[in-house]
C-alpha cells in the first residue's frame, strides 16, 4: 500500500495533507508525504479560551458520563486499530506489531479510564471535633495541555487524554512536529467518538500543530493549569520552571538512561532475549530502551559474545516487512547523533561492536545497533543518546553494581536479572534502584498501563497512566462539615466572643 493510501484510510483528505508549512517525511524511505497546516501562534489564545469555555460545562458532567466518551473512544480505536497502527509505522517508522501495540495501549488506557470514571474516590477522615465530619473531594482542574514526543506519537496523548477527560478536564494536544499525521488521524477517531457521545462541549478535545513555539503558548498560559510534557530533558528543563513559575502543575516525562544488572545466577537465555528486545526494539528509540548493561565479570565475556552474535543476525529493514525487528531511526540527524556518541565512546576507551549504516537501505536512516564495551561509566554513557547503543560495563560485587546503576542523572526504568532472592529484593528496596520503574527478570521497556509510569531525577518526576496517577489531573479539596449546634475549634483553642 502506498503512503498516500495509508493516510487516506484514516480519513485524511488531500486538502489536510497539502498546502501547509510543516513538511512531513516518512522515516521508512525518506519520502515526502505531506505539507501539514500549522497552527498560527496568534490563534493559541482562542484555542485556550475554547477549552476554558468547555471546562465550565464538562466539569459538571457526572464522571461516569464523562467515562462514556472515553468508552466510545476505545470502541472507535478498536475499529481503527489497523489503520492507525499503519500511520504510526509510516510516520514514526515502528515495525507493524509495535505500531499496532501502540494503538492497543490507547485502547487499554481507555478501558482503564472508563472504570476509573466510577472510582474517583476521596477519603472520609475522623474529625477531632464532635458533630463534625471530614472528607476529601477530588475536583476537575481545567484545561490540560499535552505536549508529546515523536517516539510514542499517539499512546502518550491517550494516557493523558483518557485520564484528563474522565477527571473533567478539556485537552489541548500539541504533538511532535515530526509526527503530526498520527495526531490528525487520532483526532478523526476522537471526532467519531464525540459525534456518538452527542452533547460534549465544543473545544473539549483540540489539537494544535507546530514546533516549540506552539508548545510554549500552552506552557506560558495560566489558562492551562495542567501541562503534561513528554520529551527530552532539555525540553523539560525549559518547560518545567515556566509552568511552576505561573503556579501551574507540570507533569514531566523526560529522558531515560535505563540499565540492567545481570547477576551471576541470571538465566542467560532469558537475559539475552530481554536485552535484545529492550535495547534494539523500536530501534532504541523508547524512553525506556535499555542503554546500560552492568554484568558480573564472571559471565561478562560469555554474555557479550552471545549478544554480538544475536545482533549480527538482526533483521534490519523496512518496518512494514514481515520479520523485520529493527526499523529506521526517525531521521538522519538521529544517525549523526548515534555516530557522534560512538566516536566519543571510542575516544573514552570503548570497544564498539556493530554500529554504522545498515547496507542496502535507501532513503531511511537505517543503522546497525551497537554494543560498546566500556572501561568505566564515562560521560558518554551517562548521556541519553536516542539510538540503539548498548554500553556494557563489568562489576565484581553487588554494591558496586548498584552504585554504577544509580550514578546517572536520569531515573526512568531499570531491572535486574537474577535468581538470587536477596539481590532481587535489594534491587527494589529503598536502598536499591532509584528509578520510577524497577523490574526483576524482565527488561526495562514495555510497561503495562495498569502501573503508574514515570521516573525520577532528570526524568522529571511525573506519573501518568495507571495506579493513582489520575490524582495529578484533579485538585484535592478537604471538606469539614459541622452538623452540630456548636462551634468548637480544633486543637482546643478558645475564642469566645
Ligand atoms: P523533544 O524534547 O525534542 O520534543 C518533545 C516535544 O516537546 C515536541 O512536541 C516539541 O515540539 C516540544 N518542545 C520542545 N521544546 C519545547 C519548548 N521549549 N516548549 C514547549 N514545547 C517544546 O523530544 P523528542 O526528540 O520528540 O523525543 C525523544 C525524547 O523524549 C527522549 O529524550 C525520550 O527519552 C523522551 N521521552 C520520554 C518519555 C517518558 O515517558 N519519560 C516518553 C517518550 C519519550
């Protein structure tokens, strides 16, 4: 199927795909596929005003009814799964099963949010005063801005949107300027859900197209009380302080530098599979991709040997082709950054296996994933390079491995491969991994939506998706109700007038 056919199947018209100033290329072959219309920065205030007006209506719609809209979105996504997955492949270069998996993640979060729409519980709290009751209520906050990265072009929006909508907040989405088509396609699907829902206020779900300047309008506006931003730490360090500076609530999901500790007792076959999926899946362009392997020196040579062999046989190529496991990087700038990191690692004493351009692939940025044996955890290793590079370091004792593991600025995902109960428990204990996600005997990537997703340190501290992440999208109100005929003060204070 041609690129244009894929786009037509999700209902994107020739008019929507041409005449605009944002040029879109497919990483599959570098072909130019569309010129999308960008939002005029001068229109942003009107967008925010529409969301504010929608908020005044939506906040009073009962939460289970709000959940009905998200249920319909889930239904529409189920119907359009193949078509939207194909656009993810076309625009982000993900292999077919990962493109479909991303849409499945959208469906899963819709299901989760529908249930949640009947569970936005507060507590009842014992009051110290007679004839009084205390409780907690959770209320909607207002428009939620969602700035997303290219590598999860639709799932991250849905994590935010499904929760924000059931929590009573309108959504304004600014997708990555590298992936506007998946966003426009998702808006088509959302429009069908809104149509079926019937009486949602205009401006409840909006999408604005453009680069950082359009994002900044959301970041700067007090009319957007919640700002969820997913992307590089560089972007987060610009966005976070600005949102806080206007007393908004940032939810930051930034870069990772995820590690695996491989202990002497590890099941090596399982480890091998976990490493390969986590390090080269999505061509190393997941925030949770495995980037650092910390291996016990007694098994290091054996594991590296097996990995180098497995890497040599990786099917690299067109992500649409059956059997491909490694598709292209998003663009040639990403290839340059990968090459620069490999050069820097070499200069720091690293021994590089693989790397370089994959042969026989024209147009797209197809690279051979690299394994780099490092003498120590250098500055290059401590930096996130968004490409399939796996740095390998050895260790002799568990404490040393733990030190190395935590000695990076990022804190997203982590794991240990071990059959030793003490090591496994120590890894997830208070003195263990300092990341938001810490796994035992599975890789660091491929999270399920049921858990809260996010990380510490330079990863930004935000939490999205499952568990009680919904609380970030609501304001907590403490209520004290006096049903007595007296007015006692707390803490025994007397103030008789
Ligand atoms: P990026 O930082 O270049 O861009 C991300 C988004 O931020 C884009 O929409 C961009 O237009 C916008 N943006 C950039 N500067 C801005 C500014 N000053 N104000 C407002 N908006 C701005 O990131 P990318 O290259 O698209 O994505 C890769 C990065 O994202 C990696 O670092 C990866 O680890 C991270 N990521 C993190 C998570 C997570 O959940 N922690 C998930 C996916 C990706």
